[in-house]
C-alpha cells in the first residue's frame, strides 16, 4: 500500500516505517516561527513551563508583520516581547517589517520541501505548496516546542484533488481554490490533508500553488500539499533528485478523490459573509464596491501585482473607489518596482503600502464603515474582520479586483478586454 504526501513527510521526519490516518506520531520540527501577535504569550508560557533555553535557536524565527504600524496602545508591548525573547534566547532570525510571515517562510527558504514546520497562525498551511507539512499551532504548543524540540501530530486522512486540462483566460489559482471551497464547504476538509495533482496543477507556478495551499484552512484543512517538482526545487534551492520521493503513489489511501476539468473553471467570488459562499462571477456582477484591496499572504505576490498592473495599465481607478495595494514582502515590492508594476498601479490611482498584513488583519488603514463594500484578494470575509460588522466583504482574484477597481462594481476582466 502506498502513502499520501502527508504520510510520506511524517514518516520521513519521525523515522517510522509506516503510518496511517489516526496514528499519533512525535515530530521533530525543522523550523518554527511565531509572530508579533503572540510574542508576549509565547514568552510568558515558555517561562511558566520552566524552560531556560530553546532547543535549537537556529530553527526558530520571530517575525513582525501584523502590528506594524502599531495602532493600539498595547501593540508596542508585543514588539518589545519579540525583541526580549530574541535577545534572551539568542534568536538571530528576527524579521521586522520585511513582509508577511507566510510569504517570508518559503521565500527565504526557512520552510523547505519535506520539512515539518509549525507557526502560531492558521495560514501556515501556505508552505504545503512546496511540499512542506506546515500547520498552525497555539502559543502554548509553541512554547512546548521551543523547549523540547518535539510536537505530536495525528496523521490526517487525505483528499486528493486532481485538476487536468488548461485554465481559461482570466482564471487564476484563486478561482481554483474558491471553487473547491465552495464544493467542500467550511468543514469539508477538517483535519485532512488536501493534496493537489493533475496536468493543470503541474502547469501552475509556485506562487499560484502558494495561493491554493494558503486557503485550504478555510475548509478546515490541516495541510494543503503539492508534490515536489523541478519548479519547487528551483524555488526552494534544493536538489530535485533528492526529493523525488515526495510524489504521488497511485495506490495511496485517499478517503475522497475530487476531479476537475480546468476548462470548466470561471472567475469565482466568495460572497459575504462566508468564504464558502462561492458563486461564479456572472451571478455577482454589478455589486457596487467602495474599496478594493490587493495583497495579503494569499495574493500579494509578484504575479498577482503583474496581473493587476496588466489590467490597470493606461486606465484609472473609479473616483469613488479606495484602492489599496500591499506587496507581500520587501523583495516582492522591489521586484514590482523594477518591473514597473508599482508605477502602473500608482498612476492608475492605487495607494501602495509597505509590506505587511495590511487590511486583511482589520487593524490599520482602509477599515470599512457601516454598509460599505470591499472586494479583496485576501482569504477571509468574516463579519467585522475589516471594520464595521455592518460592512460586506467579497473575495476574488487580483485580476477581478483590478477590473472592479476601474468600474466601481464587481467585474469580470474579460468585459474590459472586450
């Protein structure tokens, strides 16, 4: 009997000869990270547990991405505790406003193929795009890992998602994952490994795969995994031959297999107020928007900014729309400047911010007032997440977001091209 990608990584990490869904294994993380939201709690719990040092300071990262700029009076305390932990326990891997942690972890190769990585955030599933078993934990679990270098995991059952064929024009990775979330619903992947394959998946860039893995948690997924290919190896700086084992077994035990024809995908919208309230864009056009946001750990990468710039080139943002763009990392910001994307977006009327979690966290800049409508490329549209609980949030691809910023209503990009 073969094994799923999740089982293979856990076996590789723990040294067990075999495992199956429901088994408890003791993992030894290759890297862990906690960010500024949780720094005081991790520090205090670590001390409460009686630890005097971290198990391996070279395997620990601390990142400031949510609370910069600070906007609440307690925010500076979180930053101080991040510095305090780093100074006291010798953590050199500290990133201050270098970008969103879930972009930095794979980009800086802290998370790599075959690794097991834990982070104090639910969207840690992002790194599954490069074949990494990555998932979120609480601050108590993080404190225990920091002291012991171990973390138990229950081997998840798996859903295989096979997508074959060629995607139509104006359809992107965001549309793929929104469609799947609409089918599985908010609890359809609870504590499961969602594993993606097929000719359409093979054709996706690593950036696109990161978008898909990022959002598997929205149906409860434990991890969202892609097999390692040459694109992965180049992105992560590893030898492809050394990771060919992280591939699909035809006789692996999947509890469910979903098949999609890539040609059937269209632009999709996750409608207010749930991520799994997904509809084809044809059912949602003409919804007026007050604000458009392109960014977050879901869609703030270079290809996302490129797609938006292509649509906005030579055009202007609707005068009644606030348009905020946030690159996912400092390096992406620099690349986008060099490529001319940022200039194009600014000339169109975008407000471009420094790289951080931005509007997605609902803390600073662009918060919504009562009855306002936002269209964003982020991963969640819960009530009150981006301001007033009386506001509405819709989710889309960057291409749809850019087109909608021009018209002032949810718009299929092909209508502008026509």
